[in-house]
C-alpha cells in the first residue's frame, strides 16, 4: 500500500511523508518506508499510485507540494526495490537492533546513494523516532553549503520489531554544489551523531 503520513506536534509542526508499506497475506506488516524530497522546509509528500515492476520492486507516482516556495507543486516519480529501498541495502539495517539494548535507542545510521553523485543524493537515515534531526553539508575545508532538517516518524510495529528505531529516505538536491568531496553531518540537540562522506561529480 502507498499514500502519505501526516504527523506532528504543536512544538515541531506537521510533517507529511510519502509512505510505502508491504503487508503479508496474513495481515502482518513486513516493512514500511517513508520518503521526503528536500527542496525546502514545509513540503508535503503524496504518493497517489503504484505498480509492481518486473524486477519485484515498485514504481510510485505522486506529488511534492512546497507550501512556501515556488514551484508550489511538482510531480514525483520513485522507483524502489522489492524492499522499498531507494538506497541499496537499506533492508539490511532496517529493524536491526544493537545487542546491547541500552545503546539501541542511540544508534544512528546514514547510507548515501549514489556516491559519487550528480544531481540528487538519496539519504537513508535511521535513529530514535521523534524530535528534530538537523543535517548540514560541509566541504573538505569545513564550509557549510546546505542545511535542512527532518523528523523521524513514530516507529511502526514491523514483524516482531516493535520499539525499534525509525527511518526515512531523504532525497536531497545537490546539483548546485561544485565538484569535490563533502560530508553530510546529522545533529541531534546540537551534537553530531552521524557523518558520511560523498563525492560530487
């Protein structure tokens, strides 16, 4: 099934994620993926239709509405694999908990694809649900080029993985960055909790 999730609090505002989920014939939720295109803040994501591709993945169409900046509305086309991943291998970290339960709530994962990147960087991000997570893109000299934020949706109960970290895939436009080496940092409450490097072609 596909659609959108509206979630938020009076403090953080509303978040509109595109969502895709797979349910077994017994009615068990196998996996659930959230997607956000990051042209700016206050965007609303809608997945209106989907079809299964010959390779077992899914093709989804919808729209991204930017409530502040023009263009106000953009078409949205996503092709994911059989696990709903835009970033290859996301199913390998999805639902994985640390063997030390005291650390599992603080585990953060960043996967970047493609790398090197041309126009759009796909960022698979997982961590504790709720609260703002801020990101910044720095070059090799430490200069900041881009800043954005997201909020992880409430963690779903997925095939026995209740209480696990939540996840989202962010689609980040990087076409304007000069060619070179960059670092994507994730910050929570002002502390850097994850860093991954990438090359801009």
